[in-house]
């Protein structure tokens, strides 16, 4: 039986958790991105990101954190920072076995929030 939702194709909650862990490992290894996480509770951050990806992938979890603009307002992110995030997320998805079309769906959801994340 073929998985019917993006959430299922990403491996459900466990698969998304693996992607999120891979994503934040990459982010925290990136000197450009490290300063954004200095005072962040990473366990909580990983949980919020997993809920967000689950929601955009059609899963049962509902993201209940701050809206994107409020959550990123004080970070003063640049377009280059945003592109780095997208690049790390795409690489994390690939490393965890997501096919390109499924990764494109997740990235499209993230790109749909670009103006809010960059507070434009």
C-alpha cells in the first residue's frame, strides 16, 4: 500500500523527527547560523519545528507556537540567512531519504512564509 500523504511519505512523526534532528544538526554546525541559536532551548525548538513540518505535511499535529513574524522579529534575518535555512532543510530531507518531489513540497511551504520570517 502506497503512502498517500506527504506526512506518511516522510515517515510520519518518527520520520519528521529524524528530518528535524538532521536539520538542526546542520544548522548548529554552520557558523553563519550558530548565533541565532545561542539562547534557544533546542529541545523545545526541535519540537516546534517537528509540529510545523507535520502540519504542513498533512499530519495530525497542529503547530501552536508563535506566528512566524513574531517568532523571528528580533532575529534580523537576511535573505542569505533564509536561503541557508532552505538549503539545510533540503539537505536534511535528502539525507533522510525524502524524494525530490516531497522535499519540494516542504520547501514550498517554507518559502510561503518567507515574508513573515524575514519580517517584510
